[in-house]
C-alpha cells in the first residue's frame, strides 16, 4: 500500500529512549517544521516510544502499543508493524537523542536510495560514526573512519539514529524469508534459499543444539499461525545491536545501506557530541594534532 | 550505448558500445550520451567554466544517463603537505603538469556541491585510486574523489 500524494509520505520512527536532553526538542521540532513547510516529503505518523512524546503521553505510542521500557529491538519491530500497516512510503528512524539537520528527509530522499542514513557519532571518545564496514574474514564490524566530508558511500551496517528506509525493503525481506522458532523460543528469519525441505512445525524428540565437524546444528520449527509475534526485523543478540541484524537481512535480499556524510547529526547525551569531536579524534589518529 | 570521455581513460570495447574522446577545452557534445566520464580533467578548467561544462554534460545526457567524475583529492594532498610528506604525485594533484596545468583543486564537499547545483542527483561519492602514467612511463596511484551522478528529469 502506498500513498497517492504527489510527495512521498514519510513516517517518523523513534525507538530508543535512554538519554534525552531538553536541547533535542528544539532541533528536532525545527527539522520537522522545515520539512513540513519546505521539504519534498509529507510527514505521516510519528511512531515513537514514550520518552520522545510529551509527558502526558508517557507509555504510549502513536499508532502502536510500545511501552517505553521495552528493548530497542522490540520497539523497532512493533513500530515497523505500524508503519507497514499504514500508508507511508518511507520510515525515517531517529533516536530520542539524535538531532538530524534541517531538510534531512528531503536530502535522503533525493539520493533515490531505499536504505540510507546520515552520520551521527558515538557520544564518547573515540566519537566514531555509528556506521560500519564488516571484515569479510571475521564477520566483525568496524566503524567507518577517515572518510571525506560529503561522501555518499555504500557500507555494511548503519545505526538507526538518522536513517531512511523504503517500505519495499521490509516487504522484500519479509517475502524472501521464513520465520522459525529456535530451541530457546526466540524467532529467527532464514532466507528461503537456505532452507532445505522438509520444514517442520514440531520435532518428535527435542535435542539441544550441538556442533559437529565445525557446523552448528539446532532444531528449528516454523512459526505457527497462532504465534502473534511480529516478523523479527530487528534482534539484539550475540552482543550486537539490532541495526546489524537488520542490515544483514537487507543485504541478503540485495540491499545494502548507504551513508551520506554530508548529513551530520548531533548525538545528545549529557553533552552533545558531533562532527567537531569526531574530527579531533580523526586528526589525532592521523598524527595531524 | 554511447559514452563521452574527457581526459585520458579507456573503456574496453564491446559490441554496441560507441566511445568518443573529447578535449575539455574544446568540445561539442553532439547528440545524447548514456554516460559521460571526466577523468582527471575537471581541474584543468577555470572556476568560471566548471558550471557551464557540467551543464553541457547534463544537457547531453539521456534521462537517467550517468556523469562519472574522477578528481584528485584535495584533502589527501593537503594532508601530505601538512605532514611534510609531499611527493611528486602530491604536487601533480595540486598543480597538474606543464602541458595541462590545474586551475583549481576540489574537496569532496566542493565537488559534490557543484554537481548537485547543476542539478545532477549524486548516486555515489567515494574515494578511489586512479592509476596514471608519468612522462617517464612509470605508473603511479593517485587518490581521487569518484562521483557518480545521474540526470533525473
């Protein structure tokens, strides 16, 4: 379902609620007003967790039912369901401590990319951008570092503090994956090309996961129709943040994230951190200061 | 497919591909092109001729046609100067050569701003390495900004 408006409709998703500065409000409201008045997008629903709403709305979410103390992956998954059930073409993800610059949504839209974000930085040293490249050997992620300002580059994973995603990315992921229940009861989305039949909904004998000849084996059962849990687009697991999980799902259907380094956010914690703090660290690393 | 190339770059021949080479100081882009490649030639232009050149390229491209720019990285050259490690390639990146002197150098931000002003849609803007041959026949690697932009009517 997509809009019939001449401008694309963009929902705003805010799933994090950890540190919020009063300074955040001015920047974000200015950005949204600019977008509404002068931008190339029509702002749809604000889909937010509690702390990103005024106090009288605590513990509520517009168009959804997320409680403010839920984990970020749960919040994102629930917000995504609301977005996909709605009319919007895109969802613009930000956190309740990231303040993107004015016209951010229009600028990201203009790129024509379906999965693209701006830069925001780790609030504490080394202030690296929350955008990553994966080491093909180890599978581990390292932050993008030493890039040119105003670059527009394809990367392997991106944080969701300033990221625009088209609904087709979610639909393509959903249509090309099957959801299974693991032995610990959690959900896992497996690409259809990696599933060998028969698919089962119940195992006669329950076995614990094991490793044989360096290959991990675990009983998976297909998610049953009565299981109301949402498609697991985001998972906080293995000590990794949920953005890696989503980026890997998107990559498995041929879509990798893009990073536009001309779009720079402030990341508010107790003290705002941004491009200046990152540049200091970059110059130190390069021996320039 | 029809490709226009400014600067010294070759594209491997293939069936149905027409490649035309032009001099950035003296060119007439006739007809429509699917791709225009400008390899290390833009810095040869005076600043007041850059936008007119980019506009010509825009108008000569088919809708969804691509402009591909390779320009020496001003940031990289500046760092070499700042850290006192400048070599011949650094000075070439900043000043060009006697036969083809450079009139300007570009940061990624400056280059992307010019391209978007025309108004191309930038699809990628990354760092790359361009292999160039010196007059002595040596091949050296030069850090460049690589921008791919499209005409999107």
